[in-house]
């Protein structure tokens, strides 16, 4: 029994009848359309089955996007990661993909609606930032955007029940800081800003602040809850009491049932901090109706959570070494298979088995992406019994996976040569590798953001007229979400990189219908050691956390600079020094990490 299953949770043929039922509700509400987001009330990337409204209606299961259903058309907004996937999962006769974020909600409504049209949305599923942006684009159009009932919930008669995972304490030897100290530290931030309280809606922020974990979302050890942190460090926690059986009482944490959230919001003394990028717009609407002053600012836990302390970094390094052992066993297993005799599902099961053998795996950190041949070009591919491909000779196998261990969260991608790669595939792989090395070797002045480094990973691909339609890297938590903000390596990231931030480093290249290539290590920001002759300037660099061989068979050494060759050889030598293996596995590792 594996964590990952291979069923098809949706089917394109489900969309048209469900869309028809949704539209029947429009006349009852006297509206023209309804917006269906991927997100839940906590704005998490991953949602519980009870909150998978977008997938239920459209069939699309990607981790980002939304649908606008009008009386005569329905659009699904997806980014470049999902241009292939959406065509497979949604009925293209009734749903039209829209390139997002290139095309935003407001301008699309302006172009596709008429004066007098009224579009409804559920205020608990959209942020103020998103709605305000759309409203600004609709100014002067006569098109109305307003909060209303959730019409999908109304017609979803067999909707699953909400998750009921129990709260699990996260001890000091893993967190590195007492919850009370965290609360006092963040409360001081509120005081300095003359704020009386902050509303917390992100599950990972609440879990980090209170040193707890949960199981309300598969692959992410978080608990669904809302919280209010006051400027004296006291917390009001809004959560199903049945989840708190293992949580020690704390006089500075007052638990309430979820239904009490709105009532307590109305009693607050302002200014109250609300993050318009992550909190449901319903929160600010409630406060505004109660005439409570709002201070719109970032969730105060986001940056402190992103700056991992020494304990967290030490622990996550151990998790990555443990995971590396499992990955090396897996890669040796792949090389021992006969092409044409094993499948993508076999790959997933084998890899999870090696991770389970560590006796430390709590869950996988996301559904393993096991893409053989053309399926590797689907950036967030999830294999099912229907899509399962045999891993054929002379092809590429892309495997993106990770584990949730109590001491750390891992995320790694390796592209593997099955048989003999083509000259073109080796060139593309090497360009991707050069981009990954460029990030690994980067040294930059303190204060720069992810957008300032992103081009380093793309430049080798750009030289060949290639690129990829996803960010170069995302933030990663420590036994929390595998995708964590606000840190990113991306063209759009303006958040300065700081010491202790963990990120992925994963450039790629995808040729639709043929193959996909991605190489991913996790890295952590650290102070840079100044080289000889450096001026007096604060610089930062990355330390690598992932120690797993890169497939030498796919490297075109003629394209590499001496510095790049040195990096690869040093990286592989470090793997041999860090990992102790024996027998046939030692022989395999020696060959896999041999100097170029």
C-alpha cells in the first residue's frame, strides 16, 4: 500500500453536466456568472477533497488556476505548467483555457461581459488583493462583481466531509524555538507597527507559530484553522476541538470552535493586520462592517518562518542525507530494470518503497511525478492507471519526488537516460544542468530578490533559443509545505533572499509530445565567504542540501566550462564522502559519480 494512488479523480465527461447544473443556479440568483477558484479558505496550494471545487466542476486538477463560468462560455485560467494537462483533463468543447497570469480576471471579464452583467464569488475563497485588482479593471464598465453564496457547494450533493486530522505537537528539538518565544517576537512586530492584532489564515503560518503539525491536507503536515495573534502574544485559535486531543493546554492560547471566528473578529480593537494577498476577503469585509480599522500588511509569520534557524537547518540536512540514500537505491534500481518491462507506476511504487525503508517517512511531500517519454513534458504530471506508460528503451524518464520526514521536507528531480540519449537530448540536458550549476555557484549582494537571480538559470537555455514556463525555484518548509512562500527564484519575485531561506533550484526544458528534462536540488541561503580581494560588501550564496548523482550519460562535456566540470566533479565527490553504502550499491555509486 502506497501513499500515492493511481486512480483518475476526475474525467472530462463530468464537466458539461455539472456546468449545466451550475448555470441553472444563475437564474435563481439573477446573476450572469460565478468564479470557481482552486484555493480553499486558507489559500493553500493543495486542498482537501471537500474543497476541490475546481477539479469537481472542470476535471482540471492542477495546483493553481480558476474558472469563470458565464451563461454562454466558461474559461479556465491556467499558467504555462498546465497547458498540456488541461487539454487532457477538461472538455475543450465547453471549457476554454486562458493563459494566466498573462490574462488577468478583470480584463477578461471586461472583454467577455456586458454592461449590467453581475458576476458572483464566494468571499471565503478569494483574497482582497485578487478581488480589488479585478474591480479596478471593471471600473466604469457597468459590470458588477459581488460576494455571494457558493453555488458549487449548492449543487455538489456528494461533497466529501471536511478533514479531521489531529493536532500533533512539534517539539523544541525540531523547531529550535519555543512557541511562546515566537509569539512574543511576532507580537513585538505588531507593537512596533501600532497594530493591536493580526489575523492568521495560512495553515503553515499557524503551525509554525504554535509549534504544531497536522494531517488535514495530504502531503502537507498542516492543520486547518484560523487564528488571531494579539499584541500581547495571546492567540485565539479557531479549530474543531476534536483536533486538539494531543495539544497541551496553554494559558496564552484560547481555543474556539470554527463558528466563533466571525464573532471574535467583530470584537477586536484596531488596527488589525490583515494580509490582503492571503486572507479571504470575507475577513476584511467583516472588520469593515464592524468599523474596525484595518492595517493591510503581510502575514507577520511568513518571513520569520522562511528564515530557518540553525536547528531547523541542521535537522533538514539529516533528512536530505536520509532521503539521498533512498534515492541512490532507487536510481540503481532503475538502471537494473529492462527497458520495456517496467512502467511509470512501477517507478513510483519502487521509489516510495525505498523511502519507506528508512523507517522515518511520514508521507511523500507531493504525488511523485514519474514521466516517461512524452509524459515527462507535462510539468506537473500525475500518473494514473489510464495514462501509465511503459518506460521504453532510448527514452528519458523524469522523476520529481520528495519525502516528508519529521526533521525535514525534501524535493528532488532527476532526469534519467533509459538506453542511449540523442545528441539533441544531451544538449538540452546539459543546458539545463548549466543553469542549475549557475544558481548553485551564485554569489550576490545582500538585498537582491529571486527575480535578480532567475535569469542565471535560463541564460544557457536562451543561448539555444529555449526556455521553460515555470519559476526556477520555490521556497520549501521544514516538515511543512513543500511549496512555501514568500521566497522564490522567479521573474516575478521581489522578496529579498535572506540567510536561512530554503529554495528549490530546478530549471527545465520540455518538448511537448517527446520528452521533458528537469534537474532539481534544494539549496539554503547562507553568508558568502569573501574571496581574496573582495571589497567590503555583504554577499550571500547558496549551500546545497541535496546529494544525489546527476546522470552523467546525459551530459555533453563539450558544452561545459572548466568551472562547470569542476562543480560537477566536486558535487559527485561530496556525495561519495557523505553517503556510506556497500556491495553492489557501492559499485553503482562509484560509477555514477566518476569524474568527468
